[in-house]
């Protein structure tokens, strides 16, 4: 009989880490629910799992969202598909009797086609509920997604070595003082400098005009954004006052119905107060105004 002379070995390190002790703080940036698979695959799987009309509906909505904005990012959060571009645009949820698209900032997103039919009472979100057998207007949904992306806005990027921009001076009534220039950039600078709730109104007006007149021409003149058609002159401008924003139509007397402000030969305007923008009527006026001969400074009307 021989003695066992081998020494006990120290236990080797396990290939799997033991769970953290109670009370141990997670490292900064650690995520508990980070998916192993790419979000796009998880969304694919969700569509397959749903099957039937709900899977078909979610797949169609997804395709329209991606067509509307090819740069939109697909994410997986709260066990649901999420589409983001400079922030969350919308989420896709499936319930027993409804497939729902919830727009994170829908309360402030222009919806001239009135697709929103759910969550209408809140101050932030709006939703579209689709039941079995229902179809969403493809063009209207794409326009809504584009408006939601525009509402999020791009993050500000500072140029290397550039000093901080000087704040824009606000003139009488809070109107931004922007140098005369052509193009979208000075218009966006004006809108960014609009004070308080008027800034959001400026974004909504600009998005509505671009959506209604895709080939619109922009400029800032006389410290006001102006909109027109190349070779045909200007048809609209807006200007900040203390309690409202004035939207002027240079050929306003030819619009139907005629905007309520003004008594001159051609121009008419409407004063828009906080939460007072009637988008459907404004879109109608913009479409009519863009089809008329515009105003050209220095040329007799």
C-alpha cells in the first residue's frame, strides 16, 4: 500500500465570473439589459413571433419608417422596437387587438393628415393605433416621420478651434436680429434665436412650409424669414412680437379665406399666439400663396 504523496492543488479560476456581492455598485456605463443580438435582428424576430395581421402590420410600418428616413437608427428598448434620429422618433408596440406607434414628441409634431388617434390628452406623446384590417396612409406616415425627425433637430456641432458664437440680439418685441442673407442657414439661425414658445412655433411653421412647398426658397430680410419660389418672388414671411408671431402673406387678399389681419391692397396676415397654430388652415394658405405670383422688392405690384 503506497501513501498518496500528491499535494492538494489550489482550485483554478472559474471561466465564469461569480455574481457581484449584494450592495456592490455597477461600474459606470454598465448596462443590465444590453442585447446580445443587433436590434434589427430582434425586431425581425418580434415580427416573426407576432405573425398574422399584427406581424404584417408592424413589418409594413417598419418599412415605411425606414423609407422616410434612411439614416434612422433601429434600437431595442423596453422589449420593443425603437426608431431614433437625434433622439427617439417613435416606438412600435403590439397588443392583442392593436399595433401602436408612439411618437416620443408627437404633441409638438405637425400632423396635418390627423394620423394620431390615441394618447391625445398628454403634453408630450401622441400615438397611432392600427386595428386588424386597417391601413395607414403611406405618404402621410412618411411625412409624419420626417416631421418628427425635424422636430428632434440635429445636435449642435462646434467647429474645432471656433469660439462660442455671440448671442443673437433681440430687438423690440423679442424679434431676433439676423443679418440679411439667402438660404436655409440664416432662417434656422433666426428660428433658434426666437424666445420661449415662439421657437417651437417657428420650427413648426418652417417644417409645414417645406412640407407643403418642397422647392421653396428661403432667406432672411428685414430681420424676418421670407419664403418664395425661384424666379417668382416671395409669398410669405413671419416676425416675432411680444405676445405673438405675425405670419404675413404678400398676396393675402387673393387667398381663400382671406387671413384676418390687414387692410391694404395686397398683404394680409394672421397673429399666432401660444398653442394657437391651426396647421390645416395654414397649410391651405401656404399652398395657395405659393401658386400665386410672388412679391419682388422694387417691382410694382
